[in-house]
């Protein structure tokens, strides 16, 4: 089992540029989550999907952030335009369809916006 | 007030010591509780779920106190390899929204 796969591992970009983060969940998992982690705020839930449908995006900080899940094996998180305060580690996680199931995290994308 | 609060630490303890962490949550409708472990520059991984009756996994014991809205993690006979950040996670009732605390950092010293 390959686990949750995220790409890229590191992204360095300049303010104003578009950034796209990618995630492949574990096959068979119905739920996909995007989290952002910073020293000050810890892990924050941005959005989660169930069967490719966005269920709760109340954690998305502003309109510059968008997420899609076109199929069960792929999701993207896009930031356009990026700002220095978006610098963080972005984690994707997936879980099975039952409540109380554990989250499996990807290795994360370290984003630095200069 | 944050929905899930933890003492950030660090807790510096010698090998073999017993150490305990607490975590408080504000949403009384919370229904699921977990402890995750995160090593430096790595992703969080589930350590254990926390059940109403309390549960134990080897050297680790987790407790839930619904009346006071806190969960705890006890580590006995600490090992150097236990050094990590321990994240308290609370699931909101009826949703799949898992809220993470900011973590408690543990350093086990030789």
C-alpha cells in the first residue's frame, strides 16, 4: 500500500504566483482532507471531501484558495495569487468511510512564498 | 478560546520516567477523541483512539473525562524514541471534522 501521496514535497515561489498542490489518497478511502500546519496555529482543517464532493470548506482562508477532487484518486489545492503568509506545510489525509476511522496523512508539501 | 487546547511544553523527562499530558476541548458535542504523534518534519500518525472507559496500549494509557471535557495521555517508562510532539484530536459530533490541538512537545533525555 503506497499510502497518501502528495506532490511536490517542497515548493518555493514568489508572491503573486499560482501554486498547485496535489494529493492521491489511499485507494478505497471515501474521505479526503486538506490541512495546513504552521508553528503559530498548528494543524488547521481547510476543506474535506466525501466521495469527491466538498462537504465543508469553512476552513478555507479566503477566495484565493480553492480545492477540487475530480475523481476518487486525485485532489488539488490551488492558491492564486499566493502571498508570503501562505507559507506553511500543507497536508493531505484520507480515511475510510466509517465514523471514528483514523486519518492517514501524506508526507506534506512545504510551501515557501517569497 | 481555541476549540482544542494543549500545553505546548516542552516536557523534558529522563528515560524511564512517567509523563502525562492533558488536553481540553470546548465543544460538548464532540464524539471522538484521539492522540496522534508527530515527529519533527514528518506527518502526524495515529497513536491511539480514546474511549469513554479509558484504554491502554502497552506503555500508553488514554483517558476521557466528558464532564470536565478533557482527555489525557500517560506514558510510562519513557524511551528516547518517545521524543516527539503529541497532538490531541477531537472529532465534532455528526461530522468528519477533526480538530487538532497545537501539540505538546516531549523530550526524553538520556
